[in-house]
């Protein structure tokens, strides 16, 4: 009898511990959900604006090419110069301000999530937005997905900083 009572007490203690753990985890999730919604909303907004900038850049580049075709002897030179200047400006901006914004940005974001690197979100967001927009609009064969992912990570880092979120919750 004494052993069965001890076993019942142990089971009751384990059950109580599991219930406390469950309630704690649910509380964390309740705090996490609104933050995640905020990050998703803001990151989505940045992605939409980035897409609009790229569409406007494509339209501007198309207009420049149509204009250049009016002057067949020297018109081809202007789109090449504009493209070269845009690419040079983009590379200089990335090298000078945020080398971690080079490339697609996804490897950098993975390293940040693994806590191997840090995220200077203000610089990365600005450089990736301006540099990506300028580079892609000038005709570089780049995708918009990688930059959008890295900018979304920067938005997440911004929200985490604004809300004083713990490193684990980030």
C-alpha cells in the first residue's frame, strides 16, 4: 500500500509539472502570435513596396531603351552607361555600408538565426532595398526573392528590438 501511494504521488507530481509546463508554453505562444503578425504585416509591406520599386525600375529601363533606339548611332551607349553606373553605385554602397547585404542575403539570415552573426537591421534594410532596387532595375540578372527574405529578417530584428524581445524569442 505504501508503495502505491508513493507511486500515485509521483504521478500526480509529474502531471502537475506537465500542466505547469503546458500553461507556460501556451502563455509564450500567446505573446509570440501578435509579434509574429506584426512582423508578417510589416515584412509583407516592405516586400510589396520593393516589388513596386522594381516594376517602376523595369518601366524606366524599358523607356530608356525605347528612347535610345531613336538614335541608332550613339543611343546604345546611354543605356550601357546608366547600367554600368547603377551597378557601380550598388556595389560601392554594399561594400561601404553593409557587406552582409551582398548576394541573396539568405545565408546571412540563416547565420543570424543560428546566432552565428548579428543583424544590423537599419543598415541591411536600407542597403538591400536601395541596392537591390537599383541593381535589379539597371538590368542585373538578380532575383527579388533573396533580398525580400533578408529584408523580412531585418524587419523581424527591428520589431524584436522595438519590443525588447529576448534573444531566444527572436
